[in-house]
């Protein structure tokens, strides 16, 4: 890492930083502040009445619950896929590796549309769940499924480089010292992967908490059942209840900031671990 | 003991038992197959279910669908261009200089990634909507922001801001300032330095960021949904149009348009795979360290 250059040695510090801050302020910071100001215009009691109703609480709980489950599923799936991609050779490996990124490039609306059609009773995949009495589309399970899709790349992409950098010598040393394969896995490999997997988990969780485009297709959007928090923001907005919409959005922003701080902390920690 | 030359390092204990290998590789195919391949195939299968003729007419004969394609092709490049300028400015300041608040700025760049797209759309409605004095003033002076293309651009730019800057910071840091310092000492002006040294050094990283940014911009749904007002034939972008067709139970038409978006995503991924090695080369081939003049 370069330590930075003297401001007299290279041009563009003032204009670069100034423009970046102005752009960021106009595009991101002032608009977000406007949301907080609008929500604050309510006063504490009205704010609670808008953002902490039973309906809102159940929406937060659902949003958090489905995102959490989907992120946990992604930790398991992501570790399996990352492990195979790093440690084994098999035909089609490069294609699989490239396909992992599809959820980042595919518009969420397309994901929601196709998942809803796949998991209805007569859909390609829903027909196998139907005899088991499982209804996937228009249920909470459907929301989890589509969130697993949108969050899938994160764990794979955070675990993959750490696994690739994992020095074979550690495993050799463990083996030489008489550790069984399982002990080596548990005591050497897993502890190295945990920070990376946690980072991926947090990224997938953050993505799930805010996700709207894909969920709106596969959820029935029923109050108290399958209404996620971003949906509630829109419902309030369509009622022209701007301050109430801003209040719910403020709670969502609060979740985001906490997670962003956690992700920052985790990324810094896992970087230290690798470096 | 064989007579063959001894390998440089002993065989890696990566040789997990065959059943572990087969199980994990099988699971990998299963996971990627069910999560990703089946949905991709299904998009094209359902789009062309009624024959290729219907597929084509679904795409080109409906004026609202045509307008949605046009609008997306207008909005996404403008948002990407805004973010390229903003991203280069931010990356230049962050990668080349040290200043108080630098790490705060780095965190702020990532902020849009953790804000829900619906909230990103909402904030622009709160500022430019007709319930605000600003919104009324703009309307009286003939500027339509909300429920019009300007708001679509703003919401899209908000959501996609981090891509370019995030991609450029590590590339700029890896390339190092030495060539730029040399050019400067030989009397290059700021612009010459930027166009002749910096841009050629970071071009693949920049292109990579632009491609990712563009893919997200074209596919953005939540933020655009909120600010668009969803006026048919006016403010519907491609993803919004997909939803409207689907709500109208016109599944083949919804999937036809979705297949175009899917193709765009696949093209993006192919470009990404092609460019990635070049970006990595930019990131890992630093110039020899030079004396930094004081």
C-alpha cells in the first residue's frame, strides 16, 4: 500500500475530493437526511404509532427472519460450493464458477418472476413439493427461496479466496503431528474460514433485509403473514402517508447502519487474518 | 518409493477420500443447478413456449414494451456516466492522498449497498414529490422530476454508485503514483497526466466497474418502482414492464421481456469472465517503487 502522495506532488486532490463529496452529498447523504428529517417531524409518540405498530413489527420480524434463514442456508451452500471449486478438479468447473455470479447480474424482477413460476403447484419444481404438502410460491418459504438465490454469491465469493490461500503446510503439519482428517478440518480449516464465512453471511443478510424486487413476485404480500418491511413502506407511500413511510424507512435504515458497521468490522478482521 | 523425481512439495493432503469428493462435487452441481441453471433455462422455455413467432411479436409489437426498452437504454447510461465521473473523483482522492475523514468516505461509498432500494426511491419522493415546496416550484417552472426520467436516473445512480469507485480504488492503489509523478516532473498538465497515464493504467478496472454498474442499473427494480409512478408507456423501465405484464397475466410477454434482461445479464457475465484476468494483471503488476518527492 502506498502511503499517499504529497498534495503538491500530484494535481487533483482538491477537485477530486470536492467533487466526490459534493456528488455523494447531493445523491446519497442529503436525500437520506431528508428521510430522517421527515420521520423526525412526527414527534416521538407519532413516530412509534407509525413505525412500531403490530403490523410494522410483524413486517420487521418477517423481513429479519427470512433474511436470517436465507443467509444461514447460504453459509452452508456457499461453503460446499467454494470448497469444491477451490480444492477439486472436475469437468465444467469454470462454467459453475461463472454461474455463481448470475444472481448479481440478473435483475431481481426476473429472479422473482421465474422463481414464482417455478414453485407454483404446477411449476417445474413446485410439482415435486406439492405431494409433500409443501406450498412454496406465495408463502414464507417462497421468500426464503428467492432470498437464497439473491444472496448466494456472497458467501462463495468471500470464502473462496481464503480457502485458496490456506497454506497446505498447515494441513500437512497437522497430519504429521498425528491429527486425523476430521480433526484437521475442525481445528485448522474451520477456524480460518469462520471470519470469511461471517462476512459473506452479513453481506447476504444485508442484501436480504432490503430486497424488494424479487420478493414482490413470489410473496402473497398478506398483512401479518408475508408482508415484508419494504413492502410496508410502499403501502404507506401509496396512501400518501409520507411521514409514516419515512418512519418505517428510518427503522430499516437503522438496521442497515448496524449491519454496515458489522460488515466493516468483519472485513477488517478477516483481512488481518489473511494478510 | 518410485524412481521419479521427487516433487517440489509433498503431495497435498487435499486428496480427500473419493466419496467426499464425489459428494461435494455432486452437491455443487445440484445447488448451482437448482438455484441458477433451472431458472435460467425456464426463462427462455417460458418465453418461447408459444413459438418463436409469438416470442418476437411479444417483444416488438407492443408500443409500451418498446418504450420500456427505450427508456432503460436511456436511463442506465446516464446513471452510469454520472457514477463514472463521481467514482473516478472519489477513487483518485482516496487512492492517491491521505486526509482526515478518508476512512469515513470509504464507508460512505459503500452505504448505498446496504440501503434498501425501496428506501432509496422513497428519499427522492420525499424531496421532489408534489407534497414539498420544492416539488411544487419545480412543477410550476415546467420541470417534472418525480414520476419522470430525472427521478429514474437519480434513483438508479443512488443504488449503483458504489460499483465504479469500489473497483477503481484497489486498482489505483496497486498501480501506484510513480508514473504519474514522473509525468508531472516532466511537465505534464493535470489533464495530460490523467488521459495519458492514469486512464491507460486503470482502463480494465474502469471497464469492469462500468459493466457491473450498467448491469445493476438496467435491472434495478425497487428504487425505480417507487419514483416512477409506473405510468404505462412513459415511466416503465424494462423490469417494471415485466412486472406489469405479469400482473396482467400475460405470462409469455412477461417472460419474453425477462429473457432479454436475462440475455443482458449473461452477456455481462461473459464480459466479466473475459476482463477479470486483465483487471487482476492491473492489480498485481505494480511499478517499481520510486522516490516520492517532497
